C-alpha cells in the first residue's frame, strides 16, 4: 500500500510538471518588442484582429491577447503602446520606380504646380538657381497643353539657349527646346522610330515633344548619372519609401544599372525594403535598357543576381502606350480618328510567342497595359501560354488598367492574373476631363479603373503608386479607391460633406478592407512572398507599420491625412516620425 501511495504522488508530480512545462513552452523565448493596444489589423482572415504583437529578432513570435503577450516580456523587452493607433503589416507597393523616384526628390520637379503659370515660374527658378548648361525637370502636367503637348515657342521662351528637357508626369513623353534638338541633330528629316511618336508642326518639323520610344532620340544626349550618383538617389528614394510605411516594393523596370545599385545597397546593408524587380525586356524599341546579349545573360542568371531582400524574378513588357498620348491600344477607335485603335507594341502572334517563351522558363511576366485593347492582347497571350505550357504558379501582373472591356473582367480570375491598379488615378481630374474625355467619350470614361468590378470577379487585386508618376503614399491611393474623388480636395471637407466633390463612377468604389489587403497580404502573394510577409502571423518576418489613427474609426475622406508613425522591417525600426 505504501508503495502504491508513493507511486500515485510521484505520478501526480510528473503530471503537474508536465502541465507546467506545456504551459511555459510557447513562451520559452523572450520578446525584443511588444506592440500592445489600439487596432491591430492582421490581414489574416482567420484572426483579423488582436490585442498585441510580439517581435523576437526579425520574426513575429506571437499575435493575440494582451495577457498572453505579457508572458514573453522580460526586463529587456521594449513595450510600445499603440492605444488610439493602428498596427498593420508593412505596406507593399506593387508598382514603382525607385531610381526615378529618387531623381524627382532631388532634382527640379514641377509635378505639384497647380497651373501653367506656376509651372513656368518653377522652371525659371530652377534655371536661375543652377549654373549647369542643362535643366532636366520631372513631372510636367500634360493637361496644361493641347493634344500635341508643349511646343517649341513655349519651351524656347523659358529656356532660351540653355539645354532643357522636361519629362511628363506619366513617364511616356519628353519635351525639349531647340537647343536640345540641335545637339541631338534632330530635324524634319528624322524618321519616327517604331512604337514612337515625334510631334511635328504644320511643315513636318519636330515641334518639341517626343513620345514612347521616340524619347530615346533626345534622352541619349542628356548627361548620364554616375554609379555613385545613382546610389545616392536610390538611398534618398528608399528613405522616402520607408517614411510612408512601405516595406516591400515591385520595381517595375530595371536594367543593368539598377540591378548593380540594388546589389550594392544590399551588400552595404542599406536596402531597408524588400524589392522584387522586373527586368526590362531586351528586344524591340520601347523602353529597352540593355542589349539583347546582356538581357539574356541577366535572365539566365536572375537567381544568382538576387539576394535576401533583392529579388530579380520577373520580366517587364510594355503592351501599349498611354491614353493621353493616344498610344494606348483600344478595342474601339479613338473618337476623333476613325478606324484608329492606338498602338500595340507587339502584334498578337509575336506577343503570344514572347510570353510563352518566358513562361517556359518559369518567369513571372509583369506588364504595362492601359487601353482595353492592350489589356485584351496580353490576356490573350497569357491564355496562349497556358494552353501551350499548362497552368504554372507564376502570378503574372497587368498594371495600370485604365480601360478594361467588360467582356474581359472575368478573365483575370480565370487565368490567375493579378490586377495591378494605380487607384490614385481613379478621379475625374484634368487628365481625364481635358485629355481623355474628348478622345474616348463619356461611356468609356465611366468605365475607367474598374476596381470593384475586377475585385467582384474574384481576381487578385493589388495596389501600386507608379511613383514617381504619382504620390508614393499608399493612404492617398487607398482613399481614392474607397471614394473615387480627389484626395487632396477632400482635406477641405468636413465629415458631413462627403458628397460635395465629383466622383469617377461611384459603382466602382471598394471598401477599406479590400484595399488594405491589396497593399498587404494580396500584394505579398503577388510577389511570391506570402510565406514571408503580408500579414501579422507568427513565424513571418516582422515587417510592420504603426499609423497615427485607426483607419476604420475615421471618415474615409480623412484616410490620406493619417500619418505613419513607425516602420519596421525584420523587426528593426527603420523610420520613426
């Protein structure tokens, strides 16, 4: 009997010890940082909200209740109260241009000029403040000019004999004065290159504006940045990226110089953002950065050229141009040009072969398509590739999507193609009213940027800025997607004045949760990193942003006024307001 009692006591002790160890096991490690309080938005469907997030090293160790999070706390743990604020996964910008963004921050930028007179004043100020022979300016608003763009009389009046090149804010045209034309040896006899437009006067002479591939005719004489200058510009850009809470980006167009810069920054531990980069397609005349030989080598060596945060895993194709330049490919003709459907960069059969070849090498295809004809052409190519090589998990992108024919809405989900919208453009601004409406008509204007229709079709929706074309801040674009009205004009509205502004097709509004997922978990999936980032999930990297207010607790017209307070990547605080 005595031995039986001893056995029982022993067994009870063993059980109790086992239970204690089981309780303590999940919290055997200690936290470096605990975020507690406020609205913690996880982007996880199964557990969309929590009370606390625990960071251990570069990893999210726990997401859940405040009480359980306390078990991770030690004397060395930094506890950050987020009461009244919002915690969410780091934003993913699925379409931007890092180098060009840095260039716009450092150089002469006229993107914010409200009218033509202000543009002129800014340009003259840039000329006066610089002793350089050259003025290269960014962000020219084409809505201030007619369909032919800036002309030589206006350009010469500003610059005189100085060399001046103005890049349009859409990135698809440049304008130069006579001094640059002479330096580039461009005249009436200069042939228009394939996939390009040289605007000409009544006598056939170049009038100052060059579109699409024709831009290279004048860009080639602009002094090129050095390697160190490029690195400096990209450091500046990355700082701005972190400042708005972005921890992952899809750089939508890189060549040798960009690849080398990213690799250097990562080697120097200065790449405080995850980068998935799309290599510029190496054949043709439109936006080609390297020779075919160099392009092919980069394509073969893309894995070796990648690192931990820099990933060269996609190829960029331009399918058409832009609507304001009348180079976007349409299903139905431009109104003022009977029979004219715009410009496809590649005939359909060539595009089919290009895409199928890339798919055969398991390359993600990342594309620019603005018009509904361009969108249909690349969807046809994706369908051809699938029929040829079978379904592969590549998650191809179509960016911009200003017009999509309704017959093609369901094809995004059917073909597993990512719809990459720049939602900030979905407003009835001067570009839409002055440049788009006259050439495509009201019906097509009302169908522009059909974000809700594509989301309802079941396709994966992601957001991108196209910076430096437009604002880098994801909250600006999110507000526009929710309201489809001018986010800047909204700042002057009171909470009860939401209907005071013009709206671009209110039926295409989407809810806040849809857009937050488009900038977090869905964008992470589109970049093939959903196992790494995109949600506040134990085991994922601690890429986290803290906002000054809860986006769900404020009127939607105030979303763009919310501030990023802190940005973390791999658990490291990389920005603090």
